[in-house]
């Protein structure tokens, strides 16, 4: 099925460990982004990409790295996990342009850092 | 700064009632607004997308409106059902090739049988 696929669905990390959250889409969307969702805070943008080789920071980028080597994939890396990064992470994609195209979201990754 | 606000944060209604969820935004130069549904522990499901050139979009029992001049959008749910219980999020897209969605914090809807 066409859409945005996130893996893993659940993950528990120890403080200081590193990991990569995977995101892949098969809709040939140029734009991809990562959000985190926390109680009382809503969804906040971490990083985004407008195409392969181009990434930029969102509202809460500290502690996270991204790269975009292909149109399909946009992994999010936690270099040294902290308890403050316990959250639900969503990847989203859309066609590029100035409007007219809605976003498609993945099913999320629930991350707990202990 | 562009902001999106949803009030109330929670709403409880009896089954069968028609209801309206509210969303307001601070920048009238909005390109489009998207309504999502989120069930507990699940991802975001897109319900409706309204372009700035449109005033309404309908899908089944759902109707969304957009008023740029007043900075408001509403999601109307007709004949509510217990299965409609979920958190509803609105998100504004304010344009540009690097534009991003700005989310409200959601309205948690509970429809009582």
C-alpha cells in the first residue's frame, strides 16, 4: 500500500545510546519531515527536507540529525539519547509546492529513553 | 509567529448530536488547512483538506469550513457516533516550498452512547 512507513513502532533506549528511526515513502513526495508529539505540547517539527540532499531544522532540532540521500527515505538519528527525547515520533510527506497538497503521516514510533 | 489554536481541549456529547470543533489561526495568508483524526496510541489520519480558495469541504458526515478573513476553521460532525470518539487536530499550511504544517493541540472528543 502506498504511504509512509515508519520503523520500529516501539523502542526502549538507555540514556546515551544511539539509534535511527526509519521513514520511507513510496509516493514520490519531494517533501518529508519529522515531528515529535508530547502531551500538552502538540506536534512540533524537528527537521524537514524539500528534496534529496537538502535538509533543514525545524522548531526542536537539538539532539537529532537527519540526512536525505534518496527521495524515498528520511531517517532520523538520535546520537546520544536523553530522557527528554521520550516521545512519539511521526514522519510525514507531501508533494512540493506552495499549496494544494495535503500531508500523509506514518503510524509513528513510540520511543522511551530510560 | 504563526499559531493554530483549538478550543475546547476536550468535548463530551451524547450520541446522535451534531457538533462543531473549532480551529483558529493567526495568519490570514494561509494556503490550506488540514483536519486529522488521531485515535489513542495511533497515527494521524487525514480527514479533510481545505484550500484557501475554498470555503467548504465535505466527506460523509464531516464538513469543514475555512474563513481566512476571520482566521477560523470549523469541523462539523453530523449525527455523532461513539466511533467518532478520538482527538481531532487541525493544522495550517502557510506556504512556501519549505513551508511546514503548524498544528493546534487538538480537541479530544468523547461521544457517549
